[in-house]
C-alpha cells in the first residue's frame, strides 16, 4: 500500500505572535486538527484523494476562524464573494468557481463544476445559476456574518484600500484554506477555498480558484494549494511553477516548494506559503510570512498542527 498523507493550511495571514492568546491558539489548533483528522480518516478508509481534500476543506469552510465559507471577509459592498477550486491529479480534471455568494461550501460547487459540467471555471451569476440547477440551498447573509470580520471591514470601508490577510496588519487573523492529499493508490489532489480580500471590489478574483496559480494537481509531479498575496501568485503561476521545477529540473518536492516560496515569489514582491504533496506521500509546507496555519498527517506516523515557524 502506498503511504497516504494529507496536509492542510488555514492561510498565511496569522495573527502576529504578540496578539495570539493561548485560548485563541488552542481554538485554531483544534479546528486544524479536526479538519486533518477528517481527511486522514477518509484516506485510511480507502477513499480517494479528491474525496479527502473536498471533505477536509469543507470542515475548514464551516469554521468561522478562517477566511473561507462561513468565515469569509466582507467586500466593498458589505457582501461576501467566494472563490474555490479543486483538481484531481490522476485525471487532470479540475473545477473552479469565483464570485459566488450564499453557498455554504464553495469547494463542493467547484467539485460539481469538475464532475457535472463540461467546463473548468464558472464565475459570478453563471456559477450561481449552475448551483441553482443542482438545487444548492442558499444561506442568507447572517450565516456569513462575523463581528470581528465586520469590524475589520468597517475600518477601511470608505477607502481605496483592500486588505489582504497577509498584510502586515496587527489583527490580520483570517486565512484562505486548502488541502492536498495522497491516497492509498498513490493518486493526489488539491483543493483551495477563500473569501478573498477585505473590501475587494470590481469583481476582484485572486489566485485561489485559478488552476495553476493557487491550486494544481498532477500525478506526474505534485498537488499544491497556495495562500498569499493573490495578485503575485497569479503572476508567478505559483502552483504550476512548483510542478515545473519537479518535472523539468528534477527537483525534490521540498526543494521545488522552497525555491518558489523563498525565492521566486519574493523576487516579484509576493508573500505567503503553500502546501504540497507528491505520489509517495511526501509533504512540504514552506511559507515566507511570520506564520501559516497548517497541519500534516501521514500513514508513516506524522501528525502535527502548527502556526508559527
Ligand atoms: N490568496 C488569496 C487571495 O488572494 C488570499 C489568501 O490566501 O488569504 O484571494
């Protein structure tokens, strides 16, 4: 049997160390562990990597602690616009959605795009129409309301600024979520979900739903989920870049991930991190920010969640 493993992130925009209380830290770690255990149990039960990353991301989307699903940040018009994607490394099938509202689990809609449509990427009204045709139940705004997140928006709402979780802001506590997994058959998959940036406008879309930028999976190389300054991750085609270094330069998963996060993305001005897995179940989780909510669990005995370096 192949070594099976799962890695998760809850964003690279952690609270700066001085602001993290032991209680909050415990809450974050508990939420991360719950997600990790969910995915691991599925892999252990013989489910596919695709199944595992979807269910794991759903657990993170349902937590108000992270900037995805329930915990999504506010846009400039006080709404929520969410983005998500998923990719199957065995088939190279992929699905992405952006600018969707009212959907409890955007990652599931992304999977439905992958499996129930002829397309890869649906956005805005069209994506909502697709959800409606599949009888998705829509949550109202109160489901997504979080007092802290609203306060964060009120602070910048009439300005031109938008707030990335990764900005060096004292209370930047929210983060995009993602999962990558390798199953018992050695197939890999990646999923990513986000509420984007606080006070975003004009239909801004980040890297998270874009295949190759914030999310990628290919059994030939690796499965990747990113978190960071989306505009830079798009320009750097980060997730695919890691795969290219492995495929064309013969680099290890760890070296390729480090090269992109500690060198290439920094050179163009981006910050953030990624989680990566290969078909042998190896995991890499580099980040160039102060912390990244993250966890990894593997059939070879690794089981840990961490926040800072
Ligand atoms: N990459 C996400 C975006 O730009 C943000 C994040 O990772 O927190 O939408």
